[in-house]
């Protein structure tokens, strides 16, 4: 884990990304999002589908496509504001300094080129290797991510690989240019349980071997508990709670976080699973107040009219909730 005495590798401050709706309004998919990731640290970004996690990730590397646009905030990588770079400079950041593991490797990988060609192309674009050296490095990278018979697989196309092998190839591609930070967007989606465990184990090993910082995006709190050092809980485009993993699981503060933890299976046989009532609001459907207010059993009048500010509960544990405006003890609030 990172040392608290050094500056973070990545700092996101006040990030706001909006999408133009059919009626001409701009709706925020990411609203005033702030967090940091230290050197060698894994931050888990967790929340339901539609919470804004993937848009946050794409905003960091400036790959938000119209009708979306980044409307405000800063993203700093080692103190450099990425929003101030021109597109040519930003292309050098993508892959070389920030790697990206996409949610659907079958979509992210080019179907008309072999796995090896795509890795070699990344190496060549960033000036790291060419010719036979690039071919040899592609085999080495596939071997590093535990692809069996990498010398053969490097000549195969994405459709010839299983879902698990495609995800390993996607990880190899993300690591090819030896980035400092890797963003993994739901890296175990659509994989069976056994393969999921293998991919998570692989990510842990890659983090140690390549000394990576990792932004791990998921809706699975079990993955967060296993992989992350700190966690940011996202809902309705906003971070509603941030804490070290142990602190969040021991003393969840925000009603949404408590609801997520309560919905994890693990009760007695035949016990009905607990669920958070309602659904994540559609883009443009947020009210003026707290984004979670319509689904919250603890809401007050002020929750509907004004969004809450961040309250510090303890070192590294922050929450956006009016329940804690005058209290710093999550345990004092009944779940």
C-alpha cells in the first residue's frame, strides 16, 4: 500500500461529466466526484449499474464520446492535469501511463487482428519494441498472464479464445506498455465463478509484479473485500462514502452502503434476501437533493431539497449524508 507521506499517483477533483438529452438539457452522469489513488494502492469503486462508475473511468482517460462531455473538474496524474493536454499528448498517456481493462474484451479487442498483433502494435506505438523483439514480448506477456501455450495463442484471433482467455489477453494488452495505473472496469463480468477467481488472483499477482496502482470498478462487494485497500461507494453519479475497506465493512455509514452490505447473500437457509427498494434513477432523473433520497428509509425533508456536503467521520472515512452532519459515529445510527 502507498505511503501516506507521498503525493498520490492519481487525484480526481470535482469531476463532472454530462450528457445532452433529447430535450436539450445537460444531465450529469458524474457529479462532483473526488478521490485519489496512491502508488501501489488499489481503490475499489463500487455501486449498482447506472451509478456512473464506467463514465468516471472513461472521463479519467478522456474517452467520453458525444453526446457526453467532461464539464468540469481536474484529473491529475503525478500532478499533471490531464484535461490540459492536447489529444496527441493524451494518446501517449493512454496505454503508456494508464492501462485500461475493458468490461467486454470481445468488444474491446479488434476481431480482425491476432492477439499478438494487437500487443505488438501497442509496443510499437509507444516506442517500446519493434519487429521480432515485439513478437517475443507479446509471447512473454501472454505467458505472464497465464495464457497456456502462449507461442500458439499469440497467433490466434479473439473469437478463437474462451471468455477467460480473452480477459487474460485484455490484461496483457493493458500491461504491455508497463503503465503506472491500470483501470479495470468490471473485469470479471460474464465469467463463471471459477474463472472469476482466477482473474482476480491474476490481477493481484500483476499488481505485485508490475508495482501497479489499480482502480477496480465493480458492483460486487465480495470482490472489493478481497482486492481493495480503500473503497469509494458511488450512487447517482456521486461518491456517497469513502473509507478503508476494513472500516467500511465494520462500520458502514451511508444508508446506501448499509443497504448494499445487507443485500449480500449469507443468511440462513430459506431466508429471503434483503433488497434496496426502488431502482437507480435514469440519467436526468435526479432531484435537487441527495441522489439516494427517493430510496432511503432515513430521509428527512432537507435530503430532498439540498444535496449533502462531505462529512469526515474519521481519518480517511468520509460520507455525504445529513445523518452525520452533527455526528461522527456511524454506529449511533440504527441500520
